[in-house]
C-alpha cells in the first residue's frame, strides 16, 4: 500500500462522517474525484505501438497534491520575467499560537490582517531614510500548517534587496539581513495587534462571544515575543524563482511524505525543527489526519499569493521598467500562459518510441441513483 498511498486514498476512507461545511465538502469532492472517471478525460492513441489508453483529467484544486506540479511550472515561468539582478531576502512572519482559536472561527479576518501587518512592517522600514528610504517590493505566500499538520500560521515573503525612491533612483540594501530582526518583530507585533483591535471594533470578530476575551488576548499578545525570521536568500535569478516556487504552491502535505496506512492509523514523514531538523515519523488516527488536513483548506476565493509595492499588479510593469533602467538591465516581456494552438502530444509510456495523441474526449462518469421501493 505504501507505493500507492495518497491523500486521495486517505480522504476516501476516513472522510465519511466528518462534519463539513459546503465549501470543504466541494473541495473534498474535487480531491477524491481527481484523475478518476468522475472527472472525464481523453482517450489516447500511440502512433507507433498502436496502444490505446485513457488519461483522466485532474481537478486543478489548489489544495490537491496531484495538481500542483503543472501550476508551479506555469507560475515560475511567469515570475522569471519579473526578476531583478539583485540579491533577494527571505522573511517569515509567524503568528503566536495564542491566536489559533480566533483563526478557527475567523480565518479570513486573521489572514487578511497578517498580510497587511507584514507589508506595513516592511514598507515602513523601507521608507525609513535611516535604512533605505524608498518603496520596497514583496511577494508573500500564506502557509497555515506546521510539518506535523498542526496549525502554524505564517507568511513567507521574498523581497528584492533594494528600494525605488521617489526621485526614480534605486537604493540597494546595505547589509546581509535587510532590517534588524528584533525591531521587525516588535513593529510587526504592534501592527498586528492594532489591526486585530480595529477589526474587533468594526464587528469583524463577531464570533468571539465573550466581550472581555478580546482585550485579554490582545493584552497578552503584547507581552509575548513574536517571531520574524530573515535571511539573505539568493543572488542568482533562476535560483530565486525555483526557491520561491517551493513555497507558493505547497500544500499542507504532499503524497511523497506519506509512509503507510496500518489499520486506522496513518504514518507520514516530517521535519522536527526543534530537534536540529531531524526527520521523524508521525502516526495519527485516520480521522485525526483528515481533521488536520481540513484545517488548512483556505476560505473560498482567498488569495494566498500576493504582491506588494513595486511588484503589485497595478504598477509593476511601469516601476520595474524604471528599476531596470537604473540597473542597466535590458527590458523584458512578461511571460504569458497561452495554450499552444497545435495539437498536443506526449511520449508513449508503453513503447517510449511513439507519440500519443488524443483521439476523443471521454465524458464524465456520473453515478445514477436508482430509487428504491
């Protein structure tokens, strides 16, 4: 079973009986139907060995471990045209586990505040003339999990090492850590608590029913040390995109980390960062595995990859042209993801000598419920 074990198998076995809202029910339906007859597909024919086979479509859901490879490749191709010939910095802003209860009932509010607090923190430091004195750019990716599938909400940020000034000049980063980590942590803590208090006053945290709980939690948060991780990342353009792509379309757990399913228990591999990043094995009851997996399904329509500053979609083309002029880099065209007009073909998996082409569409298989009585 180890060779074929997947998140899809586990959901098919242990999902029945789990309480699901309509959004999670639809997501799980797509994940369990992925690359099966329920999705439909294509009948393929090899021009060499004459073998016919059926290839079923993927669900393309962003939570599906089987559908992220192609999406990651397409995203990477687009991002390569946006890279600058400068060092990049990787920063991670992490929320304390004290907020896990609020995240459970108001995920969209907390995630939105996290993005805003991280960007406000970095942009304020970038605008400070003592540091750089201009506008930063940032690509941020939300992750909600730890290696053992527990709730661990944080945002990964990739920041080019420099700012665009108001006069149209480029100021490069002055050191190998971008900004002081302790100062970043305290600014991030204050900004996040302020945004949460504003959200509470606006009624966005209406599911927190105890009136004194909000003040108690926020006051407790201000007395905790918050974690901001920063490191000088990479200086080669191609490596930067590959590095970031590992984070952008990562899901809570990939099929490659699953080890075995023994009875009602599931084993998977994880990295224990508190123990010198040693690789360990975690055993969970099947129901608990599914419960933890469902925790990390994002709210419907929530954007987990966002661009800020001179990398924001609205002004990116114009501002990157100015920066490239300052850096004497030739202008580059943004990559597109248009599909080729020619008929697609692939190497034959059976004979390795021919090419397989689609000869017909296979319609979706729909289960017909026969009424009884």
